[in-house]
């Protein structure tokens, strides 16, 4: 189902989950625990020993999971500004290393800052200069200040707007914001609700605002935002875990996001896995075979019918939409990786999950029926 689709993963990470990287042990340990649960939820062969994932993962692991062990062809790196961890959890230095070592695979990276830390505009400039291909700005709606989690709003003229102005000044037109999924055992109010994105999108119509994890919570509100603002998109990071284990739930959420804006919305959704916070393979395989159940199509579509996902819709979500967002030529991207070190077996066989990584010994149960390439 994916043979003729060039797959671009919209979010790649490389975490340092080691306790030595904790800036706040309680918050970071809680995030580690959630991550371990998400990985385990992917099923046999993907369930890693939680204690063995608490390490500083090398960038080679993220590259191998994506490009050797799954049908992913290219990816966009996202460093993180989650300063419960000393380096932000997925450090900026790893983004630089990955995009410089494999520029045809890690085709670009986002700049990522916490606006509540000192000199965020200077930090945007610093990261922009160090990246060969900065695609945009990634933010989280909470900051970590003096041991406390402090929320801020995307529509705040004093906190948010200077970030977007700086991005625009540097030529970056894409802003990505983590929503829907709270972080750690700390009060955050409505920071993870997407309602504040509309004020940013209205004030900066020339910029695109991608809601990362959009629709995993506040699905109806997200659907109205997508219907009302052409410059609001959704990055489907973590939906890969849902579809691999709960395909009907995935269908219900996806149909609900499209139920108001109709087919137009499909062209503003793009694939992301957050690998290495999940394995890229099972979600991709499930999406390749996915169809909306008929009863879901019959009861969704408020103004426009929700279409059955065609092969071309899947091509758009799995790479075409993101390529259009960032002005990339998919054919050129495909040519650039045609004979590199990650070329996969012509018979379509993939190595067992995690078998090409530094955590190969941490898999709890064998992958059923897998043939491992030598």
C-alpha cells in the first residue's frame, strides 16, 4: 500500500531520558513513565524494557528506526524546549548533528525555544544560524521557570507575537505548537487547549500554524479551527500509535476533524510519529491499509461529506502536504536517497523493530513472524 508513496515523517526526536539529564526529577520521571507506556502500547516486538529506555539515545538510533526499520523515507527533526530535562529532552545539538550527517534523510529541522527563558529571540537567531535548513519554529504552551511550570498563550502580544515576528523576519513561515497532551504532574490551566491558536493565526495570516497532536483532545474545537482558518494545520504526531492499536478510534477522531471543513481539511493534515517516542513502522503499515468504516462516514460530515480516504489522500497526508508546506519537491527528495546507506531490501523485508539500534536487547517480546535482514 505504500510502495509508491514517498513518506515524510513530520516529527523526529532523539531523547536523553537518563536521570542525569533530569532538571526536575518528578516532572521528568513522569514524562519518562508516560513515554514508556506509549512504547509498550505498540504491542509485541515493540515493547521495550522501560528501565532500558532511560538512557541518552544516539541520533543513529532515530535514523535506523525511521529509515531502516520502517517505510519512512525522510523526516523533519524537532528539538524540544522541555526543560524538565537539562537539554530540553531532545537536544538542539542532536538536530544539528542529524541534519548535517544525513541531510537527504533529515531534510530540515525546526528551531525550538521556551519564550519564558532569557533572551528567546536571541536563541531563535542562534539556532537559525546553526541549522542548514531551518523549517520553522516549534514551541510548547508551558515554560519551566524557577522550578515551576508556567503556561503562556499563543495569542499573547507580549510573549507569543515577538516569536512569530522574529521567525517571519528570518524567513521562517511555519510555527508548530504542541497541544492536546499535557506534560508532567503540574497544573497548566487551559494551556494545552487549541483555542489560543486562532488569535495567532488571525494576527499573522502569512504564517502557518501547525497544531501538533491536534485532535487527540478538544477534537471538535480543532475541527472548527481547521474549517475557519486556512493557515491552521494539524500535525498527526502520536496518531500512529492510535491507529496501530485502535483503528476505529483513529477513524472516529480523524472523521470528526474533517466533519466541518470537509475534504479541504485533509490537505492540511500531515504525518508525524515523534520517533523515537514510538516506532515508526506499525502506524505506517496500519495507515496504508486504513479505510473509514461505513457507519462512521454515514454519521459525520456536518456541511460536507467526509470522503473515504483514497490512495491519493494517503499520499498527501504521508508526505505531499508537508512537502507543499515547506516548498519541497518530492521527486527531488526521492532521487536524493535512491542509493544511500539506508536503501531497503528490494523484496520489502524490514529488520525486526529495534534490531538495528542500541536498545536491541531491551525488546520484551519477540516480533512475531519477522525475518531479520543480515
